[in-house]
């Protein structure tokens, strides 16, 4: 998963016409490390329908605050510069929950294309 390191990079990335899911994490978060082993497989399974990037909330704290990202890991989907849907909570996330969220991202994106 590509790492976003600057606010400018983030702003450019979310302008994509293809849905972009941003994973917010920190180095000290045990739940973040718990999902790391399966995330490459999940990213691969969805790569034709959406892109994924990672943002270390501690590296870009202002961005995390502006987007109300307090629980980590958190996932926010964007398309054409606008937020589509988010999966933000203080609870740990399972592979199944993440995949359900990604399915929802695809559904919302498709619905917007048809609107």
C-alpha cells in the first residue's frame, strides 16, 4: 500500500475518478498491526475497483483532525475529491468487516456513476 507523506500528496490522490480508500494508522496501534498481514491480499482482490493508500495519522496530525479520525485504524473512501463513505471506530477491525466496507465503497461509487 502506497504511503501518503504530505498534505499535497493526499489532496492530489483523493481527486482520482477511481475510488480511493485511505487507511489511517499509527506505528503504535496494535489493531493496525493486526490487520497488516492480510491487507496486501485484500488490496490485490479489490485493485480493479478501487485504489488504497495509507496515511500515518501521527505524520499528518492536522489532516487526521480535520477529517475527524480519532479511532485507528480507520478507512475513508474518496472519489473526485469528495468523501464517499467511512469506516471509523475505536474498535479493532476484522478482514470481513474491512471487505464489507470495501464492497460498500464500490456500491456507492457505482450508484453515483448512474445518478
